[in-house]
C-alpha cells in the first residue's frame, strides 16, 4: 500500500530555510531565497547567518503586528504574497498560547508561522444486507477556484481557524459553510487527534496543527455547500477512499484525517502495513527541526 500523504506531511528541508525568531523563540521558517527581500526593512529585521529575528525594539504585540503588516502589504503589492484573505491569524506556537503578533493569513506561508485548522470526517453507517453494515464516508471536491489544492478531494469539512474563533466555533462555522450541516448536528462531532504538519509549499512553508473530528451522520443526510468552496459531495466506500489516498487525488490533510479515523476506529492497524509507520510522528508534540 502506498500512502503519499504521510511523507508529504513532513517534506521539509531545514537547510533551505532560516528560523524566524521573535526574541529567543522560533516562530516560523523563512526560505533562504526570500531572506534578501527583507533587507528593505533593516528597522524591522535582524538578518543573521543562521536566523531572521524581529527587531528587539518591536517588543509589543501591536508594534510587531504593525511591522509585519507593513511588510506583508509591500510583498503582496510586488506579487510575492498572493491570495490575500483579509483574515487575521495569531502568531503562536500552540493554540492556547498568548499571541506574539497578528498577521494576515496569506502571509503565514512566507514567514512559516504556525497555523491551525479543523477537519471533520463525515461518516455514515450503510446497511449492505448480507454483508453487514459498512461505514462509508462523505468526500468533498474542492472548488476549482480555491486558492489551495483546487479541484482535489477533501474531507466533508475542513478550514483554517482565524483569530478570535475557538475550535468548536470553527467546527460549527465550517460545517455549515462547506456542507450545510446545522449547528446542532455539527456539535455532536467527536474529537480525534491533532496532526502536526510541516512541509514546503509554493508560497513558502505550511506549518499547521490540525484538529480532527469524526461526525456520524444520518443515512438520509445530504451535504449541500453554502459558500461556493465545494463543487461536489459523494458518499464513498472505504475501498474508494483508499484508492483516492493511493493515487494522490485527495489533499494531504484530508488523507491524514481519514487515516486517523481509520486507525482510531480499528479499520486499520498501524503495525499492519509499513506505509503507516510515519503516522506516529505526525501526532507527536510539534518541534521545529533544526538545520543540520
């Protein structure tokens, strides 16, 4: 069995990046090829051989946020940062930490700061007659207009968590927007595990803690997208979902969410297949790797 999503979740070469620091704390990664872009702002950044550090005089959340906002605006104007979201993310290495600064969501990959998201596996118990009951799964196809992974297959619900929104609030919000799941049903979702993802993407570095949930849905429930970000939904058997994982038609994050559900439910056993060996590391406490 080949599961490319596991390797992709940690496809990251630290030697191609410099740690982005606030004080003595690493909060992200900046690609070496992008460091020279920050030389325009010597008042904001200390560019050293092994690190990029926010200037010491920027010692308040407000001043750090203003500086990063000015830089992000300029990089967006030059085309280096794209897909502006008008959505605020907090720079923090754990979801419950106090923010060190605030940043536009689209700028997060450039600075490689930690982001947070929620994914929901929508499952349905289907009666297969003599074959017994089988747990099928609702799969969504992302709109071709999506800025990230357009047209790829996804979990029933998935989305980033902006500043000021709790994990349960994000779950309810995204469940309605992406699949028309009412709040009273979405709130019945059961939390699974938290994935820690660090990999290189076209925009820079994607570092994310992803909170995974399972939601048992009524057999007669049919998802209906509300915000235009999903082009279709389909109820899929386990073998169909597995084929999507193997052929790479599902996003990295969706694939890992599905695998987490299957491992927790006993559908898969981690020791049964060498392809699953890398899963354990994805649930360990996130550590910024250091350059060799």
